[in-house]
């Protein structure tokens, strides 16, 4: 009976993690290039809950801003941040006070030659990632991908930190950059709402099961006391 209660408590924690994950997905429906998470079990006996990121692409949204650039294929922009090199698919760019191409969070967008210096706002970004200012070629956006994307961990502000080896990075073939677009969130609100309702029902059912086992245990203890 006691072991059953422990198992049910583990299930309760799992449902709570699923609920929190689903709530976070719903909260980021309108976050540029957000990737939804889901909870999965590992195959260890510990039955530990693991959060897995779904890297499927989100919808393309037209902005008309020449400094916005959505990746239409696989891959991530390489960004220099105060925390080191991080990666993002959020192509909402601007030119900072130093004339460098930057993310909306202040990170420096890297090209093949390092931070990208842009002297004017008349920027053309080719679908191959080549960036021009007027008629002058400035640099090529550094777009990379990873042999194991599940080693990418969310670092906040639409950034990811890669926890694998540097040699796992590669340049994807046939890169497609869409100037004047951004990538939307890949969260399906209807799907997430259904998950949330299902999780709430399972949570309530597990609570009732724990309550029933507790009542049965109390009754058993009280009956033993009467017999004695």
C-alpha cells in the first residue's frame, strides 16, 4: 500500500511537470522562433522526466523590415553574447550604436569573418546568407547546425547553448534566408490546450487515488487496533 502511494506521488510530479511545460509553451505562442518542449521518460529505472525541445520550424511571418531574416531551412544563427557563443533562429536584427548587426537582445550576429559591420541601413540579405550594404558585399551570415540538436539547451531570450563538442557543428547545405521575414513559434495552441486539459484530469485522478489509498491505510490500521 505504501509503495503504491509513492508510485502515485511520482506520477503526480510527472503530471505537474507536464502541466508546467505546456503552460510555458502556451505563454510563448507569440514569441519569435520559439520551440515548444514536451516531457518524455528516459528509459532508466529512475523514470526521470526529461524535457525535450521540438525543433520543427514555425510559420514564416512577413515584416517588411530589411534587417529581419528568417532561416527557411534547418540551422541557427551564431551569436556572440556576454555568456559566450550562443545560437538562435530569431532573425529580428538591428544595427547597434557601433554599426554592428545585433539581435534584439544585444548579441552580435556573427558572419564568416566575425561580428558584421554595417555602415548603412540599405541592407540586402541574399537567400544564401550573403549580406550586402548597397552594392558592397559585407560578409556572409554564419548559419550552423548540429549533429545532435538535443544537446542544445535553452539559455533564455531565444538563445541556445550547445553542450556538445565543437566538431559537431557543421554548415547546412542549401541554406535559405528570407529577408523581411521572421519565424513564428511552432506552438499549436489547440494541441497544447488539449494536453493541458488531459494533464489536469490525470492530476485530479492521481490525487483521488492517493486519497483512496490513504483512507484504506487508515482503515487497516484502525481495524488492527480494534482487533487487538
